[in-house]
């Protein structure tokens, strides 16, 4: 059993806990094949999606996961809540607790916010992305997708391309994949590969072609155009010239290399349309798997709550 109240970080999860989430997701994915894609596992429970940053994919995925488990769902965005009137995060959490909610899914621009909230309320808190720290459910769905396509992840060469510095997706992928024995390489401009990554015992490359040699998986990160004002690379045009993943740059990778992207894609910038639409691209499958993973997490946290 997932023996914890909250899901905050993959760094903290045991291999056995991660594997239980993956195994449970397989069962929930089978629900998608039914004519009625719904089970009563969370009937009578309430899930609050509290997003302090814009999100479409992750918020909708959590909402659909909760509804397929028969939970009631409330969506809160910062610009529509009492936060704009000066209410603190903890006060907001206490208010939700007074409403007897069971789960709070939170995305926030400040690292550590989900942990702070989890320490101050009894509801289960799920981290949907905090600052540059982690995005654990994305890391889990990516691991689940790789396992689905390749089986055992051990010794598979996984290349993560792009803005490693700002990417919470990269951090969660690294923690999950390392625990399962994958060989991880990150590649990007030197200004987008932080020094902290060097302490994680993974390979670092600055040349895309070298990094992709014999790759089994390439996970292409979104270039965060909103951060370009910080001049961490000279121009979008130069980034595209050296780091856009194209069919040509994949020439030395495994012929069946699995193409991944957490979305939304900037076609023509970090990934060519030809690569995005290849037969071995699993970008849309990642979206489907994300619902199954989030169903599994909500269900397993519910079991823990019921046990207490």
C-alpha cells in the first residue's frame, strides 16, 4: 500500500510504492475500454484542484481522473479565489478543510508549497507541480509509458532534451528513472543545465547528436518561451538550430526510439512536426496514461485514509 497521506515528491517514494502506483494504473487503464468509463471507488469523496499557475492538461487530467472514480470535483484558480483578497495559502487550506474536502491537488510557482500545505491540513495533498522542484505525477506517467512500450526500464538509455534548469518534469523523471535503473543523459545549452544536476550521478551532454546515439527513449522538454527574457540562450533561432529534435538528429538513435513530450509542444522549436507525428511517438499515449496514473494515486491515497 502507498503508506502515506500525501504525494509530494518522487525523490521520497520507495521503489515498491512507485511500482504499486504503476500496477494500479494498469488496472484503471482497463476501465477506459468499457462503455461506461467510471468506477465508484471515490463516491462521496471531494477533490479540489487548486491551481495557482495556468494549466490545461494537468488540471483536466486530474479532474477527469477524479470523476472517473465518482468523486465530486471543485476547481479553484488563484485569480478566482480569496487569494486575490490577501488570504494566505494555509488559511485557504483550512477553509477547504472546514468544508470536509478529502484531496487537494495543488500547482504553485513556489517550490515547497505543496509540502507546506500538506503539513497544515488533514486532507491528502497531491503535488501537481511546484516551482522548479518536481512534477511527480508527470514523472510517474512518463515512467509508466516507457514501461508499457519497452518493458523493463533497467539499462535503457533515456535522453532528456532541453531546458533542464527550469524543468520540474526533468527532475521527477530523473528521480523515477534512476530508481528503476535507467541510464539517463540530459542535454541542452550549458546555461540550461544547472550545477545541481551534476550531483545526481547522470550523464550530461551539450551536443544533441552525441547524446542521442543509441538512445532508447528521448523525452523532449518544452522550451519555456516566457523565460527567454532572462537571456539563458541567445535566441530561439539558435536554440532550434542546435537542439531541435528532428528525424536527422535521431539517425543514430535506436531505430525504434520512443519519442516523448510532456506538452504543450512548440512545434518547429524543440521538436519537428515530423518527429512529433512519427509512428513511435507516444505523446498522445502519455495523455491517456496520465489519467490512469492520477486515478491510481487518488485511489491508493484513499485506501491509506480509510485505514487511518
